[in-house]
């Protein structure tokens, strides 16, 4: 292996995925396309792990990869540190497991002659997410956000029902609005700084702030970018597209949208706050309280709405609104520990929510049940699926030794070391609400009375095949292992964010 191979990993991961998306339609069968996609995701995951091991022993903590020879500010750049490498590994592994675990769902939901397009979109979506993770310039981020939007809308509408078409139209309109706002924000920053690379933007903004020049345009630009991210990440009150998109899409699409797609935009916002503006400037502009309030409102609203839902996927979708609120709350604290907790929760939510949506998809496909009230005694008819759902539910509530417990513990520590200790009460209330909508499902599945299962649901086993269950089992193992060894993951993230 060449000495500088690791320095090419960020570019290679994005390039391999884009090439795979181009080549897939040339293959002869859907099985070959699925196998090729799976291999590509595996290669990206391995490359990401190689990058983590390289950065672990790298004193600088990060490096930049220049695309082209023109030099700043005309070239594009990728930047890789431990934070980016960990996110890339999590995103590629969860994407791979979601595709494998939801195979029966999208195979049945999508017409056979159109499944090739689904695999193409999955590769494009992964490439765009990794580009958002690694990019060091705003215009490249915008380009891949547009690719991300098209691919995300495509995997929702792939099911081709009236429900998914309507959900996709709502999603596309909201996403187009968000993209327009982002472009306005980038244009303002470029106009007043002459830079698109993040390092150049930071230097120019610091100079402008020190002289008090262009303060209003700087605030307006950040507001446009932040509202764009809020829309695309489904933060309350910009969340209206999410429940329909998640509730109607095939299980794999729901798992990827909730677990991964929403997080790519949040990672971009973190870069804008810390790498472009700088946290001191953001504090001076007084936007952190706005981020905090929006996060807390989403945390409470999403939890309350989840309690009120009647269908399993709608409940999990509103839970995602609440979990996005947790992440914004951590960012809004404006502290290093708050940011560490927020990024750790991105990992937590990616793993746990992907598994929950895959579980829900298996239940719907195997038992033809969507309503929560009809899930009685599924602990007997689908013991493995319901055991994994229970594990995911306990993680979302924050019960040890799950990764969800570690995540909420990190938030609690961040809150208690800040000057906003009162937020701990809202964290506790939200966790209680989490229990109020997840635990009844678990109780109904196991404690409705075994004899009642004969009357309400056939006692015959309805489990999915091993090829479907194994990816969900691996996600379940990750929930426990990452919970038991959360300090290792948290330290990697914390070190990576130090070099942000």
C-alpha cells in the first residue's frame, strides 16, 4: 500500500460511489446490482476504517486534499480529520446494513424493471453524504446537497403509490426552498469575502467582525444557511414533510432518510458554525439561543406528537423530529461538551433509528400490520424482530447499557456544566415521553396474554428470512457494544472535533 494512500481516501470514497452509480445500469440483473452496491459500500467502510487508524497516530489531526492545481481560492478541497472519518464509517456501514436489511421490503415495493434506479440512487445518496462530511468549500457542499435532494426524493417516490408521490412532492418543495435559501446565504458570503473555501471564509469573516464591517449581511447569510439546514433536517417547525415521507416510503428508504440523510445537513451546519464563522463570532451574533430554543421545541413537540400516533412508522418518524431536536439542543449550548454530545447522538440515532425502521418494515411486510393497536403478542409470532425493536426502543428511551443511555448521559453532563441547568428538566420530560410511546408497543407485544395470540394473530412464526434479520441483529449488537464502550467512540469524536 502506498504511503500516501490514506490521503486519497476521502476522494476515493466519493469517486468510487459515483462511478458505481454510473456503471450499475450496465449490469444484467438486479442481483448483480445489489451485490455491486454492497461491495462498494463495504470498500468505502474499509477505507474509512483505514483512515481512522491513520489519523489516530497522526500528530496534525487532519489533512486537506486539493482537487485540481489552481490553488486557493479557485480549487475545491476535501478535509479529513477523526470527526469526518468516524462519520464516514458510520454512514457507510449503516447504509450497507439498511440496504441488506430492507431487501424484501424494497424488492416487493419497487417494480422489478425500476430497481436498478434504486441502487443508482443509493450510491449517489451515499456519495453526496460523504461529500458533505469531507468538503472544505461551500460551493461543493451546495452541489452535493442538490444531488442529495434528488436522490432522497427518488428513494421516497420509488414505491410509486399515491401516498409516496404526494409525500415526495411535499419533500421536494420544502427541499427546493431550503436549497434556495442555502444558495442565497453562500452568495452573500462570497460577495462580501470573495472566498468559498472554509479556511479563507473564516479568515475574512474574522477580519470583518474585528472591524465591525458587514455585520448585518453576515447575520443574514447565517440565517439563510441555518433555516436551510432546519428545513432539510426536518427541525420543528420545518418538519411537515418528514412524517409523510418516512411513513409512506419503503423501509430501507425510511431508515436511510431518518438515520443518515437528515444528519448530513447538520454536519454542514456544524462546519459553518465552527469552521467558517467560529464559535466566538456565532456567540457574538447571538444566534446560539435561537438554535437552542428550536432544538428544545423540536425535542418536546416531536415526542408529544409521537405519543399521539396510531401507526408504527408514523410514530418512529415523529420520534426522529424529537431526536433531531436533541442534536440542535447540544449545538445550541455553545460548549465543546455540548457539541461532542450532539455529534455522538448523530451516531446513536443513525444506528438505532435505522434498526427501528427496518424492524417496522419487517413487521408490515411479514404480518401486514401497520396500526400500533394490532401489534399484540408479536413477541411470540416475531420473537427476533420484536426483541430487536425492544432493544431499539430502550435505546431511544435511554436505558443502559444501550448507546442511547450513553448519549443522554452525555447531554446531561453537557447541560450540567453549562449555565443552562434548567434544560435538564426538559431532557427528563422528553425521555419520559419517549417511554410513553415506545413502552406500550413493547408491553402489547409481550404481555397481551399468550392465549390471545391464537385469536388475534396466527401463532405461526412470521419472522423474515435470515438475510433480512442478520443486518438488524448487527445493528442491535452495535447498540449494545457502542453503549458498553461509548467512551472510546466519544473520545474519537471529541478529539476529531478539537481539530474542527
